[in-house]
C-alpha cells in the first residue's frame, strides 16, 4: 500500500518561490522518504499550487509533514521576499488499480 499526501499552497510569486535547484530539492525530499512527487498550478491563479507526494507508508508521510513545516519556517527566514502559506494537508491511501502504476503519471520519480 502506498500513501499519497497532497499539500495545497498559496504563494506570492511562483517564479520566486520555485527553487532554482530542483535536483537539490528532490534529493532533500528523497531523504525524507518521498518516492515521487508532482507539482500542479491552478489555471485561474498560478500562485495557488497543489503538491502531490507518494510515500511507502503513512508514518513516513506524517513525518514528512513535520519536516516540511520546519523547513517552511526556515525558508521564510532565508528567503523573506518569498511568501507561502500551506492552506491544507491531505493524506490518504492509494486505491489499487484506480490509476495505474506511478510510472504512468507525469510525476518526477526520485
């Protein structure tokens, strides 16, 4: 059973918010147990985002939330001109057979 975590985020400027070194960000997430992730932008508000993460289990996903919340606080100090607010966290199990293998989706495998 894999677990999905969705994070809904509002930022003040997507281009400033998106870290220029995506490989470094991917490595940090991998170290926290992320198997794959995808980032989606709202069509009507491109500064409103949903991040979708895959984890091997619920404990790893819940641990990631704690890590991410601490990282967001640190990023606010390191990058004061970049504002972000987590509007919602949603965690759940993936329904087997409902969406195909993760390799079939447009997500970054890490």
